[in-house]
C-alpha cells in the first residue's frame, strides 16, 4: 500500500464503501503488514477502527475486526475503539467479536497479564488463592507459568500453602513448581518434615500490614486480594460478615448465631474472656453502616486480647483517654492532607472523651511510638475499590488504619469513632480497651445521598441544615447532600428561601467538611409548561447561585419539559456540570432518556423499580441510575417497621439486579408534600439511617427497630434518646392498624384524614374500641418520653427533638379522641336497619366535646409553633399553621370562628 493508503481507507469508511475497504486492506498478502496498517494510530481520532466506530459504520467495523484490527489499541486520549462506541448496534458488533474470539480461545489476553502494576498478580495467583484445583490445573496445562512471582515475590505455591489446600499444592508440584523460590521476605516453600497446614508462617510476607512480627510493614507492597487471603485461619479468629459468624481453627472462644442472625458469644468459663466476648459483640452489633467484613480475635495465647489506651489528666485533673496518631512515611498521600482530615474529625473524637495528639511520621519500619497508638496511611494499590479501608485493632501497632484514598480514610475514621463511642458505653475491662479485631470495608455503591426539600412548608435554618448534614456525614457515611428548591411560574424571578450570602456560606462549609462530601443543588418547577426564555434565564440564575458546585439535580417536571423541547437548546447547561442527576418519574419519561449525555445519572422513583422485570429493564440502560426512596410514606405521619423493611428489600433487589444502579437517594420531603404539615424532622431520622446503611452495605440483616440506639446517637448525640424513635415506630404501627379499616382504596391513614378533614373519614370499618386501643398505645409512648425528661439532662437540640415528638404524640392522641367521638355519635342505635355507622361530622358533636377538643388543640398548636420556630424559618409558619386553623375552625362554634380569622 502507498503512504496515502490510510486516506483512501478513511474515504471508504466515510462513504460506507465496504467492498472497496475490504479489497484495499487485503492488497497485502502479509498478515503482519495488514495488522500494522489497520492498527496504526493516526491523529486525531486513533486507528481506522476508532474512525469507523465514531462514524457508526457498522459494516466497516466488522470488516476491520475480521482483518485483524485490535480493539484494545488506545488513541492519544487514552480511549479504545470500544470506549467511544455510543450506539447499541456498534457495541453489539464488538460483543459478537469478543464472543467469537473467546470461543476460539483467542480473546487476545497474553498469558503473563497482571491485574495491576502494584500487586502484579497473574491469573494463576488468583486461581491458587480463590479458585479450585480444576481451574489451577487448566491454567497450568494452558501454559501459565507456575513459578511467576507477584510484587510481593509470592508464587502460586506460596498462596496455595497459605490457603491450606493440599490438592492445589500437589497440582502445582506436578507441574514443576519450584519450592526454592523466595519471596520478598526471604521465605521459600521448602520445609522438611512439615505438612501443608504448618506453612502458615508464609503469611508474614503475604499480608505485610497484618503481621505483628514484621517491623517494616509499610515498605512491602500489598494487593486487594491479599486482604481476603490474610484469612482468619489463625487459631481463635472469628469472621463476622453481615451478621454471620464463622469460627476458624480451634480457638478457646467460639461465637454462635442466634435465630435473628445476630452474633452472640458462647458462654465462657473464664470471667475475663466472657467480658471480652461481650464487649466485642456489643461493638459489632452497634456499628452502622455495617462493615462488609469483620474479624475478631479472641485467642489469648499471647496474653493480650485487648488494645489499651492510656489516660491523660491534663484537663483540670479530669481523666481523658489519650490517642497518639502516627503516619506511615511511605503513604501515597502526604502527612499534611491526612492531618487535615484528622483535624476535621477531632471534635468527633473529643466528644467520645479522647485527646488526639499528632506525632511524627513512621520511617523505614522504625516504630518509636509507645505501645498505645494509632498509625495510618493511604495505599491505593492495595485495594481494588475506591473508598476502601482496613482498620485493625491489636498487635504491635495497636490500632492501624490504611485506605485506598482520602474518602476511604474518612470512612475508616468514622468507623473508628463509632467503635470508640460504643466502647465507652459498655462494660469493659479496666483500663479502657478495645477487643482485637480487623475490619475490611468498602461501600456497595458510590452514591449515598439525602435530598432535603426546601420548597415546601418546612425550611430549616442554614445552621440546622449544616448541623444535620455534618451528623449524616460523620456517623452514617453520607457523601451527597441535595438541597431541593422549586421555581413557581407565577413568580417573575427565581426566589429562594436563603440569601446569596447564606448559600455561599453553606457551600463553603460543606466543601470544607470532608473531601468526599458533595453539596448538590436541586431545581424543580411547579408545572410542565414554561417558556423557553424564562427557562433559560432561570437555569442561568440558578447555576450562578451555585457556581462552586460541579453537580446539579433537575426535577421531573423540568426534565420532562426540557426533553420535549430538545436538549440542544441547553447544551451550555449540560457542559457546565460534571454530573447531572436527572429525575424520571414515569415510564414514558424513561423511554426518552437515550437522548441524554452519559454523565447524567437517572434518579428513578420506586414505582419504576418495584419488580424484577422493571429492574432488569433498567439494568439495560446505558446511563447510571439511582433509586429514590422517600423517608416517610405519603399520607402517613410516621413510617412503620414493615414499610421500611419492604423498601429495604427493594434497595437490595435494585442493587443486585441492576448493575448500573450506582446508589440511593433518600428524599426527605416536607410535610405539605406528603399531606400533613405536622411531620416532625425526628420522624424521618430512623428511615434515613436505615436506608443510608443499606446504601453502604445492602447485604445486612438488621431490621429498623434494631437501629434506635444507633439513630439516636447519630442524629442527636445520645443513645438515651432511643425511646424517642420507639415512639415514632409506635405512631407508624398505630396508623397502619387503623388505616386498612378506614380507607381501603386511598393510602392515607385515618389519623391524617382526621387532621386534614375529619368529615370525610369513612367509619364503616372502624370502631370506638380501635381508636381507644390506639390512644392507649400512644399514651404509653408519651409517658415514656415524660419519664425520660425527668431523669436525663439534654442540650437544646435534644430537647427540641423530644418536644417535637411529644407534639406529634399529643396530636395523634387528639385525632384518636376525635375518631372516638365520631364513632359514638355516628353509631346506629338500631343496627338492624340502615347503616351501622355514619360520619355525622364534627359540627354535630356536642358543644362540650367540641370545646374540650378545641382547647386541647389550641394548647398543642402553641407548643408546635414554639418548636417549629426553633429549627425552621419563620416565613414558613403561616403555611404550616393552616392545618391547625382548619381543624380548629371545624371544632369552634360559628360565633367564635371570627376570632380565629382575626388571629
């Protein structure tokens, strides 16, 4: 071919001249020459295969692949031809080609390929470590080198010995595995008069940071699969994974699993062991989100089953626990950024009673620090996933934290803080100590978001919003906060509840909180028909208000309108943001999302993913998706255990079925949006904590009622407030018990119907007894809160949360009283004729009953107003009070209603 052959080939591709293209490529009889031509990288697009893929010339792609074009060749931008494929038709051509090559055992992967340059594990290493003897034998027969060494110097035989797999060891020996090869720690596989099970000392080189006998731990490389191989096969270790315990070896202490799936320690004859077991069990059962894998060591052969920390009496003689923090000198992230992350969490540890002292970096394996300290570092190559971390307690370095990145480092610190605060609240041996354990953890999905609705009747102050977000980030590993605003078309300009200065301070504070935390502004319109010019002005104004944000969320109404008018009109908007969360509320909208650029993340409501068939269809989309769940069921005051559990199963199903589901968005809609403005923020804390835990680890087995202590500490800073969330669950239980009886068609609770419009309540299937039973249960919860107030001291935020829940309980009890009165008055005295019960309306109740109910409502209204202003903007109060005023209007005699209007 001539020097200008590529020009002709490009011409043939552009004009879809397939026969000419094939003839031009086949001119050279030499296969090597043909491969060189079709795989030559020519700027700016790359190879001919890149060019054909970009133009979506399907037949040309087939011809080039059949003539030896390599789809793995990268262009100058670092993309392969498959990477730039956009349409499903072009991708199908590549899939077909890959399947054909696999069927011919010629997929193009060299035998010596490694997983990454840091660990350098080949397929034979992975098979020896994780697979069975048949796979190992197949790889050896195919030609893989049995003596290949990874970055740690380990061969497949080293790894097979660490697994205690005699069959794999024998298979490798049959294929001439060399026993004399030494790894980086100087250990070979030869040991006279020994069995396979006696080779476990090889793990000292295999998992450098897990061995207490290797001093230069921070100098040896480590790969992600080595974490799994640093198995708890040592005597006396217990693996706890998602609520299940597996005992390895014959340690002196065993754990069992009870009927609920919780890990419980088996009774030990030794009192000290019994206390250590109990402490470890309480620690693991109170960490939330639940770690992916936790190992507990209860072997006391070395005389140390706990990690102790000294006390510091520098604060006016009061004893505080001292935590000295060191940093690995070989960490891939420097000392400064790690200290910055620590500084942001120091108040968290101080609240647990710890004094944090930063020390020097640990250099060349020389550990000058005392027996009680924490050493940390970041090593990206040792983990396969982002946001991963390993937290180890016990050994020569009592507490050790390593992570894949700063986000994982933050997650590990938060888990450590949970361990500290739980340990200070349980009975443990003196001095203060932690049981020896190791946590390997990472998130199931990268997006764990909460959406706060600031467009309704509940708009918190900026300080309240920031404090809530900080607690969500610190204790529940939230990484995305969406603040939702709405543009009303009747307004000439976009009006937000906060000033520009307040928004700027909020963005700045959130940006400085943590490296992995993102504030995402959200915009919606209250109708589906808006003018093009007004929409452009609105988007421009909104973007300028949040100029520091690289992500944005667009509501379903605005999304639907923008799609109908063509996305090219707002090309600047899509180019401005790195990530756009795009709401999809209906199935018809889902069919149009192929028009969107791939950096849009689809936010799908629950009805679009509530069946396996729908989830499978969503999994075929090219875009990433997020499942949206409401922290509170519309039409109900509070969530119940059953409703949260059903939604939790939906989350697990979405994560397991739709592989493109990248996370979960928990939507905290205002009371007006769900039908009742009396919904207190505290009622949404428990479902928010439960769903965020699922977003981190969807395989956990806990139910919402087991998280009351965790939720109380995460949101309110005290486990003593757990009865508050028991009361919230009681409200949800009572509502579900009444609602199926009162309204089978509409999903609205009887209590909400009474509060909004008692005259419309259907009394056919309710009774005086059912409302009385509900009152008794609610009153018991209210008495529990009153007792809590008498015996405990709380700060301002905790007191507000208690008052909020008391108002909710009083209001629901009042609704039950109204229901009882309607049942008494509406009961047919002659049930043999006519309807058994009818709703005669509140206006027909006796004057005494109405006066009594109205006085009680006025008292509740006054307390509600006081509590509301403690957390929210005063501009939202008139809208919220409409529910109280309407109910009071129906209770008051007509002669007194004029005073209500004047008020």
